[in-house]
């Protein structure tokens, strides 16, 4: 980069640090193509590269004030931020893969329900659909989500006693609906 270009860049960065939207636009115009290419070479995916580029420029807006004009190369700083964003992306992918692998192992180890159990589950689902939406949600949170009454109360911003009575009434109604299946 020649001396004039360096001085222009310093002025643009200083204007960005002062909050100039026009200067940010110029900075994006100057670096979008190079940064996109950097991400694309790392990911091989246009959509992911677009997403990472967006995150980079959002981070640039947030962090431009931390760049010291006198202390170093803006490009070095920018690509350090880009590299950090890419590493964060890799960590997120790794965590998602681990969670998915754990869930897949869990599902493989579960034994499928017996035919009679499967039929009862189907009947239960039909009867659950007959309950009002609020009651159905409460029962699902309690028994499928395995949440405590206190946790459900926190989610719904209701007293624990109210949640207890609604779940109790919901179970009573469900027993009535299931009554002829359970005899």
C-alpha cells in the first residue's frame, strides 16, 4: 500500500471512529471483496461466507474504536478480527456436531416401544389433541420436557400453586378422555 493510500485509510478509519456512516461504507467497499474471498477459501460455502462477512462488519462497527491508528496496520487488525470470527464459527460447528452425535447415540440406545405401547401412545396423542392448548403445553413441559413445577412456573410467570393445579386438572381431564382405553 503506497503512502497516499495509507493516509487515506487513516482518514477513513478516523472518520469511522468518529461515527461517520459514509466512512464505514467506504471501508466496507474497500475490504468486502477481500474478506469475502478469505472466508470463502476457508469454508468453501458462499452462504456461510456471506454470514461470516456480515458478522465481521458488525464487529467492525462495534470494535473500530479499539483500533489504534498510530500503533499498526489496519489490515492486520481487520484480518485478526476476521480470523477470530472464523474460529468462533468452527467452535460453534464443533459443539453442534458433538450435541448431534450425543443425541444420535441416545436415540440408538432407546428401545422402540412394544406394539401395544405404540398403540397406547397413538391413542394418548389423539386424546392430548382434544385438550386446550394451554393444558397440552403444561403437560408436555412437565412430562415430556421433564421440567419441575417451579421451572414451568418461571417460564409462564405464574405462581407454582397455579401451575400445580392446572397440571392436576389437565391430568384429570386426560384420564377421563383415556378412561375407556385403560379399562
